[in-house]
């Protein structure tokens, strides 16, 4: 078994890149939108067979066992090669959570089913009245013998239509502090009483769904951790997520596409354009330097503080400004949603623009990240 962490970084990068060139379907490079299972299921299974589906999981659970540094390299290589995301909530969210908080039975039951593609998971946290203020969630689970009876409504559930399992936060106690009455519950989506209804995003792509629970019976054995202790577990998921979401890669990829578009439109002769372009380019350089600082801390085995929130704000807002400029460059071509030729690639300026809008909302909206910085870093009063 290869010890990937012992490899030199450059060798590891080359190994990943060579394998992607050989195995990643070229028609799926740089997908304009989140791929559905019928598009990327074969690729998911290719990764599974190679043993690279769960890079961050420990080897004993079927993962690659990568340390933080190698994991970031893998993500960079996959992103820069244009590898699209599979329905990956099993690998990135519920798998690590079960490894940390699940029982032996839960790990033995669920982890192999993630790795063999039998279970595709989605995340059921948000509700119509509970997004940023997640602890206000109202989907209720009431005990009835060895089961709960679940009633309620989740929303913005990414790719729920492709999933057969949902991990949820449900209310099991209405008394006391609202964070204390929440339970983390795993629910098969084929349970009687569940309805999944797709929602189109701004690009008219059915990326999300609403999930309705109407007297759904769920075994008590499906609770992760203890009843009423789901909030602690839900917060743990955020762990290292913010550093990944802050990687400058997304903004630099958008910058490459802006460059291709601008070159094909002869925009580098226009000093006003060059000025706007240069400001964005320097912005990414600064972001990359800040990002490297956080990565160094992780590499040394250190812990990252609340200040990491600045990366998410910086990365996503820079990406949005880049796509704003793409619209100006594309001009009348913005009426066409298909990608238009730009040098040896093709770029859809409106597609890029629309794709960059939700980045400031998910993973904790940018306003919430600013609140975190204000309170936890700058110690400003609430
Ligand atoms: C692409 C995408 C994928 C998603 N996938 C999932 C998923 O798979 N599962 C899931 O459960 N959820 C998912 N979500 C939902 C996401 O978690 C919520 O949209 C997010 O938490 C914001 O909640 P909300 O939409 O209810 O907005 P609200 O919380 O109602 O916020 C509305 C606006 O008010 C601002 N605001 C709210 N509170 C404050 C405050 N205290 N201070 C300052 N400003 C504030 C917000 O920043 C925002 O601008 C997804 C969202 C997106 C965009």
C-alpha cells in the first residue's frame, strides 16, 4: 500500500495528474454545473475502484489517509484539471462524522456503502425558516417506541433527487435553549412519507430540492451521538471546511477564463480593462499568500482560528468580481448561455456569473463570516 504522505509533493502532484489524464472523462472537464448521478456515476465508481474516493478518511476505513497538506494538493490538482464534483456529501461530510461520532455498528454499516456507491447522501439541515439561524429548525422527531415519527420540511438540499440517504438535524425537544433540543438523524429517502421536489437554480438547473417528511418512521438506532446533542455534531462538520472553501484556486481558474475571453476580444489594448484586470490579479496573489499562511499552520499540525473566515469572504467576492468583468468583456455574447470559443478553450460568461452567485451564501453566508470575524477576532460587541 502506497504511503502517499511520504511522497515528495511534486511526485504526488505528478502521480495524480498522470492518472487524471488517463482516467477522467474529457467530456466532463470543467462542467458548467453540478453533475447529476447519471452523468458522473461511472467516474465515482472509477475513483472508488482506485481507492481514491475518500482521500481524507483514514486508511483503516477505506480512505487514502492523506494529511492536510496532501489533501490540499489533491484538491488543487483535481480542481485545476477541471474534475467536476460528484454527489460527495458521503465522503466529505457524513463519512468523517461517523468515523468521529458514530457507533461501531454505524461505521460498519454505512462506510462501505459510501465507498461502493450503494448509498448516496444529501445534507438536510436548512429549512424555510432556518438557514443562517439554523438552530431555529422545526422539523420534529417524536419518539414512538423504538422509532421516531418525523414531520417537517427541508429546503436547498443539494442533489437530493440523486440521493437515497439524507442526514438531518431534527428537533427532539422544544424546551430550553434551542441548540440543546436538536438531534442528528440518518433517514433513508425511500421511507414511506417522504416527498422530494426539485428546485431549479438561477441557471435553470435542478440542483436543489425540497424534502417533505410526513409521519416518517425512523429507527432510534439511526441517531448519531446522543438525542438532543446534534448541535455539537453539526458544528464539528464545519471543522476544516472553511480553509477548503477559501482556496484561491476557484478565483484563479475564473481569472484564467477571463484572460482567455479578454485575449480573444483584444481587450488587453484597452487601458481601462487592463487596470481592472490587474487589480483582480493582485487581489488573487494576496489571497494566495494569506491562504498559504493558513496551510503552513495546518502542515505543522496546528489549529486554525476564526480568522480563517476572511479567506471565504475574500475568495468568493473576488471570484464574483472576476465574473462581473467577464460580463463586460463578453458584451452582446451574454445573451447566449452556451460557452463561446476563447483561444483554445470556450467560456460562458453568463454561466460563470451565475455560477459565482451562490458562493457567498453556502458554507455560512459572507455576512455570517463577517459577524464571526467581528466577534471572535476583532472582539467587537454583539
Ligand atoms: C449552492 C447552495 C447549496 C446548498 N446546499 C445545501 C444543502 O445541501 N443542504 C442544506 O441543508 N442547505 C444547503 N444550502 C442552504 C444554505 O446553507 C443556506 O442558504 C444558508 O445557510 C443561508 O440561509 P438562508 O438561505 O435561509 O438565508 P437567510 O439565513 O434567511 O439569510 C438571508 C440573508 O440575510 C443575511 N443574514 C442572516 N442572518 C444574518 C445575521 N445574523 N447578520 C447579518 N446578516 C444576516 C444572510 O447573510 C443573507 O444575506 C445551500 C445553499 C446554496 C446557495
